[in-house]
């Protein structure tokens, strides 16, 4: 239980550091914080081999989803840059992905619940970021619909990724 609480606290700390650092035009601080959080998470992971590749994969999928939403006009990041979504968003996804095999492990067998959680709390995180002027939803309805779709679909996919890990762990234990 302590592990889950620390995992959730780490993710929330990363959200605040990334958002406040981006607001202060010091996004690199949030990126560094998320990378350190990932390294600490791996150091204490029960399945280091799996999480060493699955967490960056999950972060990449999430970042790709945010990039798509940005390209479709659902999100706009005031810090501009070369990439449609800034690197601190990838850092947020990296921090969030550390929760998938720990705090959100229970979603593995509940794809419907994973969809609802993603569809509700994913957009809420972006609305929170909008309050700090680090992200904007130029067309609120379009932005919310796209966030609901992407987060709603990504959460079950990421839960299935965790399920595949559990199956491979079980198979290795038998051998």
C-alpha cells in the first residue's frame, strides 16, 4: 500500500513540477524531474525489465495522442517550439506511465472502468493545465471531445499492456 501511495504522490508531484516549470518558462526542470522519478521508479520496480521498455512505450503512445490532438486543433501550447506538443508533455506521460503497473494495476481486468477513468480524468488534467496558461483548448468542445476519445481509448490499451506483462510474468514463473 505504501508503494501505491508513493507512486501516486510521485505522479502528482511531477504534474505540479512540469506545469509550474512550464509556466515559468523553465520546462526543462519538469522534464528532469520526470526522468529522475522514472529512474527512482525503476530502481524499486518489481519488474525492472518490463517497465524499462513499457513505461517509455506508454509515454510515447500518450505523447503521440497529445500530438494528434494538437494537430487537430484540440490543444495549443503557448510555448510553441518545433514539436506540436512540448517535451514537458512527454515528461508528464513518462511520470503518468509509472502508475500503470503500480497504482493503476487494478485496471488490467477492467477495460470499461479504464475507459471511464481516462475519459474523465485525462481531460481534467488538461483543464487544470489551462488554469495555469500552459495549455489552451482553442475550441473547448473539440478539445474536450478529442481528449475524451484519446484518453478513453488509451487507458484500456495501456491496461492491456500491463495484462500482457502479467501473463509473461506468470509464464516465466511456470518455466
